[in-house]
């Protein structure tokens, strides 16, 4: 990141089903914050993970971790998460899996029910706090 380009975009490769390019950045750094676009339970073959909410939550969280890593971040730096669930009956099962990833130090969170744009049960976006000095130090290691 330079003074002439204060915003950095990560992961501008094909990211949709069948390897198609989608019109968004998976992660964007703006100053000390990294914004992660909504992640769904898409596996490495571009297909939605089969199974119920627990399997899809695990895959979605793995995708969040993967995109955070593009910007040199991890879950410990996440300060805010927004979750969309397709079915409110999945809320408690979702929470059990979600707790596995954030433990006793979870970020702030919003969770709502919404109709998804793809055939999945969950979507998660995140905001991480990662001071610029830390990212630079990690790149130099």
C-alpha cells in the first residue's frame, strides 16, 4: 500500500461457481482495517458444501480464514462479523460451530435471516483490525 493507493484489494482471481470471475474483491484493506466480502460454503470445486448448517458453517468459516490470510490476518484480529442464515431454525446449531472458531473471545456480531443468492444455508462477512505496521512486519518475516 502506498500514499498514492491507500486501498489494497486481495484475491482478484476467479471465485464463483465454475471458476467464473465475480465483480467484487474477496478482501480489501483500507488503512488499519480489512474487510472480507461475504463468504459462503463453496468448496474448492466451486460447489456448495453438501450437508446441513454445521457442515456449511465449517466450510464458510474455512473460507473466511482463507480470505483473511490473503491480507495477512487471522480470526484473532476479527472485530465484527455479519451472518446471514437461510433458516432461523439453524441458529443454535450454527452457534455451536461458530463458537469452535472464536471461542471465548468472539467479535461483535449481527445475525439475521435472509434469502441467499446461491443455494446455501449461510453467508458470513467480517471486518478485521490489523495495523499497517503489523502487516509489513509479517511480510518481512
